[in-house]
C-alpha cells in the first residue's frame, strides 16, 4: 500500500509542481492588479478638486523670472519719425527724452539760438511735436506749430550743422458748429462745449452793441455759432472767423451773419440786412466788472458826495482799452485826477474819454486816427484812483451821458444788389443755426 502511495505521489509530483507555480503566478498577478488599482485611486485623489472651505486662505506667490538678454542691433544711420504731445508742466528736456533724443548739441542749440529759444518759451499743453531721430539718438529734424499763429518752428540738421526757422503753415479751412448754455459766464459756457476762447471773444464783439456782457447775461441764455477752423495735417491750429451766430439773451433772440460785399462794405448783419456795427461799442473793455456806475457817489479820495459822470470798469493793470468808435485823438497825456488820459472825437458831436490809464498804445498822439476796437491804452491806477480800473465817459455835445443806457447810433443797412448777394450767402449759414436748435429740442424731448 505504501509502495502504491509512493508511486502515485511520484507520478503526481511534476503536476503538483506545475500547479504550485501557477498559484504563485496568480498571486503575483493579483498583487499587481491590486497595486495598479490602488495607484489609480491615489492618483484620482491627488487630482480631484476640493471645495473651498470657510477659513481656508489663498496665498499668491509672485516670482521674478530672469529673461535671457535680448540684443537688438540698431543701425546708427537709420532714421525714425516720432510724435508726442506736450504734457502739463513739460520741459524741453522731458519732451526730448520721451521722443528718444540723446543729442547734447541739439540741447545747446535750442538754448542759444534766437529762433530755437522760441521752442523753449512757447511750449503749450496738448501741442504735437514731430521729430526725426537717428538710430544713435541724434536729432535730425523737428517741427512745432507755434500756438496762436499760422506758423511753425522748423529745426533741421545738415551734416554737423543745426539751423532753425519759422515758416507759414499750409492750412486747410473747415467749418465747425457749436451751441451752449450760459450757467455762469460766456467763457465757462464756451469751455463746456469746446468752443475756442477766440470765438467766444468774437461773439461778445458781434453782439456787444446790443448786449452788455458785463451786466446783461442771464442764467439759461444760450448761443449757437458757425465758425471757421484752420487745420494743419488734420490738427486744429487756430480758430478763424465767426460766419454766423445766434444769441438768446433774456428771452430775446439775436442773429448775425458775416458778409463781405467788397468796396469797404463788410461786417455782421441781421438776417434782414441791418448792420450790427453801431457807431459805438457799448464797452471799451472786452470783459471786466463795473465797479462804479453813472450816478452820485461818495468820492473815495475827496471824501465828499459828487456826480460820477462816467462808468468805472475794474480790471487788471495792463488790460487792453479799445476805442469804442472810429475817431480822432483830441487829447493824450496827463490830466489831474484822470491821470493818464485819452479823449477821442467822433462825428463832430460825440466824444469819449478814457482815464487812469497805465500807458498809451505805441504811436498814439494828438490828431491820430483810430478805428473802432483799436487798442488805445491799458488799464492802470494813475491819477485819483484807489485801485486798477478804467474810467470811461460818453459825451454828446460836451454833455455827459450814461454809457450803459444812452441810445447808440447804427450804421447804414444793405440794399439793392448787395442785399441779394448777402441773402444768398446767409441762407445756408442760418440753416445750420436752425438745425442746431432743432437737434437741441429733439434731445430735450
């Protein structure tokens, strides 16, 4: 029996060995599978996002990464064109740095050359400077439109030499329209709608014979204006002439259109052809305030009551004083309490007087002819004056009249052929004015 068992075991021994090997293989495969499953689970946990919990903190880490140096080859003979605008508080040195100019010779030239110094002294915020610069930072050329003129400063380099000159700009004329509402002053309303000061001044001059811009403006008054602008390379250089305007003052609408009929006939006219140029301007100053009217007053120096036979306009010393009408200088010089004094005679019966002046216009002398609006002197405080102001008198047949209320004579209206030509020119300009009014009403609705 034992021999039989021994034989059976001997026969089974290779088979058992094979099965035992298979079980070891199975265990290895099971272990491998389990390990792979476990790694996948761990990997899944590693990448699974976790919801943000209250109390968790977020930290931002910023690291500076060093970039490899970049080497840019600049050709010293290359020339670059650049532009920049003058910023508030700018100096020429700061402007040159932004343009990329590194040129001590140009810096010295702009300080010493008479024309070059104009660039130093007339930088204005918002003006554009154009320059051509070499790859080595050398200034090759520069152009700068001079503020308030139709000229530009040009700087050029020829070899090692720099030169500067002024030349006339090639200007393009365009037509602009603006409208505004008076809240406090004409200039403030003009600023609100981007109307140049030069155009606002023209408005005051056009309607100055009918509206006293010192005393007559009311909150809610409104204006519309069609005017020229002169541009160079697409940029506005200066404002031109007002072509048509409307001003509504205290509910009264006034309109004006420019007309040049030749043969000395030119100026602003109403739509009916009546000239707005009266023989006299209402005020000899563009803008100021009235400090003393035409009335009895207590004289601040004589210390007694006496008639004040004119109007005092308070204004800074040096403010331009204009002739209120065409005329001839009857007196210019010093006269007691008036200080430096000018008297103009107009049309035989009329005279105007200007006192307490700081000085007289160059070349003004007795017998000189002056035109309406021409500067004849400057506000001062000479004579019996307690502060800087202009004393202005208006006389008819040597009798003093109140300059603020006296009826002023008017000019001759257009007639005949001139009136027909005027209406042809006025119609499209007045249509623009009407269109601005319609647009304003539509916006309000």
